[in-house]
């Protein structure tokens, strides 16, 4: 029988006598880790001590809260495609990571979390700061492991990185008992290349590709839906080639946003609850849906019973458990889209679907008149989130990395920002985690220091992780923060207005003076109250060399439309709400 | 096309799920979480060795629709330590459960009808002590519950039954075939 785990030798073949804590650092270096986001404490102190001996190779960013550390690692991972690494102590340190781990799990972000644990003999005794982190994190990790002996460290780290980054990526947690950090052993590192029980990528079956191509070549009104799978597979180019040869209109889930440039002539816009009008209604008019690296989330499909009943479905997907989970596939092409898309492109006929695309464009005109125009060029006095994004487009031409928090500003940003580059959008999709934005933007800037990183955040979400302004001041990472301040939990207020008879239960926020807060953290800030100041203020922000905080006073009663109300069908997307 | 198993009124029935794994602590927990999260009740669960050295087998019985079971099995198979998972209806497997009954020995001595009952049910006596006797019965649930009903009148002091153990009707362990094929090519995966 073959070995359960296959490894390969790394450059340094000599064994080194060292401690577990030092082995942790050496293992990270072997995995190419350059940055750790973390927060120290009793149970992880030996590792923090060892960190000092390797500071030439690994940098550590001390956040102000462990949640800040994991969201930063997520932002870093999303823009770089590398594994984000997080370190925290036992008990409260580890439990503070859970929200971010859950977020990374549902959004398939490669993360390795390293947490300290009480010394092995004390496990299960309710020792000081002991929590069952393995138990707590089990449902929200791709894999986790409790290390109780130093000898386990290299092998488990090698597996952790392999699992986190391969196949459908995800978060992995390694809990290390303190005795394993202190203990000495002979360190040697071998990279993990295979685990017998784990199949990261199914091999693409040419037969399935052929069946898919047949359906595509026969279709009259085919429609491509794409998601983050394209980005995770580094398959933006392959995807674009497929779209262009097929001539098929394409629409994206929120996490797929930057997989195809917004202005590409075949990009029809965003799907789902706060997506575009045409993209939603055409779902129920097409004759073939080609889903590429997306998972038919309920925010995308609305009522499943009335979701594209007329259409045949092709599903290109790496994760077998996603096939037929929500929407039944007539042809499922399992595998990495990086491999399956070129195979498919080869077999499809070059087509022009301009009559069908014209139908999209006509629906788009309706949306433009009813919604977009008023969002982007408002005639009322109050400022809208849409016009802020419009000016940002005009000034950056989409050539920045955009990070958002969660709420109305997130949907407005997705709808209107003109994404141009690969990996240029970071947002919390599946979990919708408020407080994600600020730390994630910081992590994104650390991962892409040469890119301009702009955070769009609401006043509610900002205050969930506002302490990270302190971290940003310490690193001086030059992120540009635009606070869309509507003095409300905007998205919840919108639901109350539309579906709860305007009963505004607990959505008003009495906010601090944010500019003073930013300045208190050492970050330059400016507040915009009126339209004439907006343009120059955004320019000033972009021109500024360091981190910058721009607060924009947004009209309170703005709603994000169109909307597929919860439980409605995609064809019931509404364009207006009578006040 | 949309999927909704309740609407289709799809039939619920017993399924025996067999999941094969590398031995790892905590895996049982990871597996059961998959069921609890989806509100699927586990009727019985047995962890045992398999015919292949070093590989463990989880035998889980659930009563649900094929569609739901199919989804659960895919999630189980997705777990890093799980090699492969299968599910079968009752006619696709040969299965047994075992039941133990403890009754007062007095009942055995006073009259011969208890002995007849034991014979009739193909049960056997495991141990006789002055105070109690332990009877064992292997079979399907209906069988050992029928015996239980009959033993009632003697006063059953203790009763317990095991989870299901099952083998498939195919000649070899399905996993063995899988591993053999995967030996060269782990990524070769049976498409849905
Ligand atoms: C941690 C967390 N708590 C609660 C929610 C529910 N929620 C979704 S959007 C929203 C309002 C967000 O308000 P704000 O940050 O001001 O952004 P806006 O919608 O006004 O743009 C809330 C409370 C959430 N998504 N995450």
C-alpha cells in the first residue's frame, strides 16, 4: 500500500536540533510565508519569542484585535492568491478568530491559523485560557489539528498549507500545546504534495466537456454565470477567451466581480438580490445557463423553485459537493476551470449573439432610467453613494483594489465600480461580515503595496473593527478609506422601510466625530458635506501619500435598487419602491 | 432546473452510508456535524475496522430521501481524511444488528416455554448466572424487537441493541477497487 501522505524534500536537508516554537517559524519560511498577522498571549509566547530570531525573513503585523488579524490575512490572501497566516493565543485569542474563519470558509479563502494551547497534560482540565478550539472551529475549517508533540510540527504544517491552498481553498487551524512549543527535536522539512484521502481537483472528463460544448453550440439564448471559482483558479484569461469565442452574455456573482472587466462588452452585470435588472430577469428567459465556478447561493437564485425552470444547466465546478446542491445540472464538468475552460473553448463554435444581447441592453436601459441615473447623477440635494463611486471611477479608471465592508455601500460599490484588474475586489460575500472591511483593506495593501487600495465602508461596520486604525497607523499602510456615513445601519433600515412598514427598530446610530477619531489614531482625515467639495476631496485623498480617511455625508433615506426581495423569484426583481 | 426534495414528495427510506477513512481523532465529530447541521437524524452509527489495513469504516444508517442522503454523502467525502463514502438502500446490502437481553434466570428454570422461545427465534444464551441470564439475538430490527416483545412477560432486566453493520452485495470492498484505480491516479474521480 502506498503512503498515506507523500512529501518532497526541501533544499535544507540537514536535520537541525531545535525547539517546537522555532520549528514553527522554520516551517512557515519553508512554505514561503513572508507575513503573519497576529496577537500574542501566554500560550503562544514561545512562538513569538522564536519569531524574533527570524524577523529578517518573516514580518509580523500586530493588530488591535484577533478579528482584525484574520480579516487582514483574508484581504492579503484574496489579492495575492497566497495563504494568509494568522497567529493568536489560546482561549479568547482563538475564539476571536472564529468569525473570520467562518468567513474564509464560506468564501473559500486560503488561511492558516496558528493558535497556542495549554500544555498537553492540562488539556481538558479547564486550565487558564483553555478552550476547545479544535471543537469550536471544526464546522468552519477545511481541516484542523491539535499538536501535542514537537515532532509533529513540520509534518502538520506541510499538510496544513497543502490543504489550505489546494483544490477549493479554505481555512485550516493548527492548535499547538505549549509543551510542543518548548520541546526539542530534530527538525527537517518536507513539503506535502499529496494526501491519499484528499482529492483537491477532480480530473476533467473530456466526455463531459464534449457534452457541454454540444449544449452550448445548440443553444439559442445561452447565458454565462461566473463566480469566484474563476479567480481562485487563476483562470481569468481562460475565462475571457471562452466568453469571447462563445459570444455569450455573462453575469457575475459578487465574488466573481473582477474576473472579467466591468466594461467588457459581454459583461452584463451583477446577479442576485441587489444585482442588475437585466441579469436577473434574463435568467428566467435563457435556454441554457453555463455556471462557471459559482455555487448558486440563495442570494443569487432567489426562490429556487422558480429559478430558471426553462433552462438547461451546465455547471463547471471544482467541488463535487456543489453539483446538484441547489440547482440540478444537466451536464456537470467537474474540475479546475483553469483546465476545463480551455478544453471547452476549443470545442465551441465562434458565435455572435447580438440579438440576444440586445435584449439585455434594452432591459438595462429601463434600469438606467429608473435607478442608475439617479444613483450616479442625483438631482436631489443629498449626496448618494453612487456618485461617490462614479467619481472614483472617473479618477481611477478602475485601476485600484477596492475593498468593502457589508451593507448598502457594498452593493452600490459592486454595482457601480468599474473593476478592471484581476484580484481587484475584496468583500465578504457568503457570510456578509460587518467589520471585515477595514482590516481586510489593510491586509490587501500589505499584500499589494504597489497598488492603490480604497476601502468603502459604512458607519456601522467601521465601528465594529475601528480599532484597526491603530494598526494602520503603526504600519503606515497607505490605504484610502471612504466612509459612507448615513448615520444608519443602512441596509437593515432599507429592509425595515420596504418590508417592516417603516418600523425603524434599532437602526439609528449616534456616531462619534469620525475625523477626530481618525486623527486621534494619527490618520489624516477630511469630511465632505456637500456635492461641490466631493470631487476635489477624492482627488486629495488619492494624491495623499499615507493612509487617509475621507468621510462623506450620505443622504439617509437612500435605498439600493433593484432588489429581488427575499423569497421572490429572480424575475420579480423590483426597480422602485413607492415611499 | 430547480431542486426541492420535499416538493417532489420523494420517498424516505433507510440508507446505509459507508464512509472509509484514515484513522484520525476528531473525524467522528466532523462527520456527525454534517448530519446535525442539515437536520438529518442518525439512526445508528458504528465505527469499525475495514477489510483494508489501516482503514476505518463508519457505518451510518439514516432514514431520509435519496437526494438528501446523496448531498450528505458528498459532504462526508469532502472531508480531508475521508477516502470515499457510499450509500445503499436496504436491498443493496447485507446487514445485521445484534441485541442482548438480560432476564431473570428464574424464568428459565420455571417451565420450558422460555427455552422454546429462544429456539424459535434462533437466539442463543450467552451466560447463565444464579440471578440472570443473558440472551443474544442477531438479525434485523423487526426480529430482535419481536423477541423482545415475547420476553417481556419474563421481565427484561436489561436490553440493548447495536448499530448496523453491513457489507455490500458486490464481491469486493468498493473502496479496494477505488484505491486500486487511484493508486496511480488519485485524482481520477468518479464523475457524479
Ligand atoms: C457582524 C454583523 N452583524 C450584523 C449584520 C447585519 N447587517 C447587514 S448590513 C447591516 C447594516 C450595515 O450598516 P452600515 O455599516 O452603516 O452600512 P450601510 O448599509 O449603511 O452602507 C447590518 C446590521 C451583519 N451583516 N454582520
